[in-house]
């Protein structure tokens, strides 16, 4: 499982990793997928959707429950990971390699306010 040092985390268990300048991958953390169990369905945002930080923008459903995915930063959804539709198990097998969508951040201060790896580990205990 890869964990780049530039990755940040939200308190709602999403990770965000920079790709280029203001563009980021977004996914759910290992902790989140463990709590959910086997992922069975996803409802991802449409490309072009504008979201605000901490706004629910997607849903991940498992055999145990459904969970909202919250935007870790404000911005515009520029791509969704269509490959996950046929390989939902990859979210459980490699949550940090299985991004849900790409977002173009409209406020870089949002990213800077997110948790570092160390702070996130303290949060989840």
C-alpha cells in the first residue's frame, strides 16, 4: 500500500493527494474501508460538479452500511475513476491506490488545513 508524504486527510476519512498544482486525487482511507467492509456500490459526482469543502459529494455502500464521501477541498470535479465500477474490491484491497475522483481545488488554503499523516494517525488512534 503506497502512502505518499504529500497526502493529507480529512476528519471524515477521505485522503487527498496532489497531482499537479491545484489538481488532486481523492479517495477513502484504509480506516474508512475497514469500517465499511466490502464495498458493493458507489455513487460518484458528475464531472463539472462544483463542491465546497466538507460537502457530501459521493456515496460508498458496503455490505454493512452506506457512507457519504465529503469533499476535502472546495473545487470542481474534473474526472471520476470509471475503472472502479468493475473493480470495487480494489477500494478494500488498496484504498490509497484507488482514487474516486479528481478535483481542481479552488482554494488551496483548504488543502493546507487538512491533517498530515501523523495528525490523522492520532485521530484514528
